[in-house]
C-alpha cells in the first residue's frame, strides 16, 4: 500500500480460514497487493459486479487489481435483489468455465450485499470452493454482509434459502465509494450501524448521538467490523452468540413480509423492528427504562422514521417456520450496549405500540 494512506487492519482469527479486513479512504486507488497473494500468477480473477457499480467503480477496481499484478475478467449482473437467483448463479458458473477458473482461482465481489452474497456462493461452490475477496461498496455491505462468510441466493420459497458458509480471504473497504450511494441506501446501512451500537457498543451509540451525521464514517465502519469480527470469531457457524446480530430483525423481517418487500428496504424494516424490540424489552422489564426513547431518537436522526406496531406482525411471525410454538426467541437489550436472548410468548406481543 502507498505511503500516507491511513489504512486500518482488523484480523479475523478463524484458524485456517483467518483473514484481514483492510479499511481506508482511497484504498482502491492504490495497487491491491494484498489480494494478489491469493491467485496464481498465471490466472485472471473473476471480478463479479452489478452494472451500476461497474459503471462507477469497475475501472478503479480492475486497475487496483492490475496494479498488483492481478488481471481480472469482469462478470456483470443486473443491479438488485433479483440477481441473487439460480439464473445469475448459473450465468456465473458458465463464465467461470469459459475463463478457465481453476481450484486455485480467485473470485472478487465488487458491490453491495447482493453481489457479495451471489459471488460468494458461486465461489463457495465452484470446484468445491475457490478463494474469495470482498470489495463491499454499500454501507450495509461494508459493516455487515462482507464480513463473516455467509453467502446465499434466493429461491421462490424464500430469501437466502440456498447458501453456504464461505469465509473470504480478504475484505477491502474503501469508505470513499459511499459518496455515490443513494441517501436511502446510506440510511439503510446506518440502521445496521445503530444496531451494533445498541447490542455491543455504548461508545459507538454515543458517538452516533453526538457526532455529525456522515462524519467519521471510516472510524464508525471500523468499530462495526470489530464488533462483527468478535461475534463471528466466537460463533462462526451461527449456533448461539451470532443471533444477537439479529436485534430488530425478527420484527423487521415480519415488516418486510407484511409489505411484500415493496415499501421498506431491509434497513428501514430493521429500524421499525428495533423500535418494537426496545418497547417489548421495556414492557417485560428486561430493558432499562428510557432505552426505547434513545433508540427511537437516534433512528430518526438518521432518517429512519419507520414506526410500525405489532398488529399484523405476530401472525406473520407464527407462520415463520423458525418460530414454531407458543412464543419466539427474541434479541432484547438489557441496556444500550448489551443484548440478551429471551423466549417471549406471542400473547405478550399483541398490541405493542412504539414511540
Ligand atoms: N451475507 C450476509 O451476512 C448478509 C448480511 C446482511 C445482508 N445480506 C444481503 O445483502 C443484500 C443487500 O445488500 P445491499 O443493501 O448492499 O444491496 P445491493 O447490493 O442491492 O446494493 C444496493 C444498490 O446500491 C447500488 N450501489 C452499490 N454500491 C454503490 C455505490 N458505492 N454507489 C452507488 N450505488 C451503489 C447497487 O447497484 C444497488 O442498486 C440482501 O440480499 C441481504 O440478504 C447479507
Ligand atoms: Zn440486517
């Protein structure tokens, strides 16, 4: 990496599957020497990207790879959740075959969570698994989906139903690319950022409450990645602690389902879900009084004004196969910075109104 670039590194210690996250403004304007180590000299990397991100950052990323001695072959998919499909997956496989991507080859995912999940799953399954480098370009992908090794596509029966755990070899985060992100996508990422503060970091939460919105975003991303890293190291395969990352998500998914994925994006739905979870926690005496108000105020500060009560959500949650029985395991807060998991009966969730 060049001189004078303020780059931070986080190490994800997972034995043979260990890797680094590199975070720095302008990191993509430099040769990506750290990525070149993962591909044989003779091979080109498969650079998977959606068309929108390609037009903005395709040249930058391919130059950055080439500068490190790693030529790449672009493979483009349409933007949007619709590309997490069997059809686009099979298109990627065809292109991998055409370019002769071998066991030692490398897939680079340049884009948001859609590209990362699709390219990641293709990398997980191509020749039983090839190397993957994530270059996330949305705030959501930079703080959440590019870290931790979950990859998936959607099928008619539901989102993320076909997937694999496949840790990347490297994650390269350049916060400067967020400058072109549409405000609503930015806000959606902020919902996950606020989630990290709520479950694990009073300091981050306080910084978001007092700082200038949009200021210090590189530091904020670093703190979110540190939190996710620590959770993933403890629970790589999502059998316990990793569930706390789902704060706001059980209600959030129900909100997404209620409106057929049309009205709210994921982050907005999670914002609505966090308001409900905070209210439920206070009602049950699990969550310190005043927490709902702090969460609600902070969400509004970042243009996340979704307020839904539980009407119509409980029946959706009951239908969800993961929530069989008379109640559901919910991630609730003890206070800002500390999460816990509680089994709550559906009867206690009827008619919950948020502030
Ligand atoms: N694997 C995981 O752990 C995990 C975690 C959370 C979410 N996800 C998945 O992530 C997906 C959502 O990701 P997303 O919100 O990043 O959506 P996305 O990848 O669709 O990106 C959102 C939009 O922003 C555009 N875009 C991306 N970067 C841009 C930039 N820098 N400037 C301008 N436009 C840009 C894209 O073209 C797209 O239209 C969902 O499918 C979700 O299931 C996965
Ligand atoms: Zn989420």
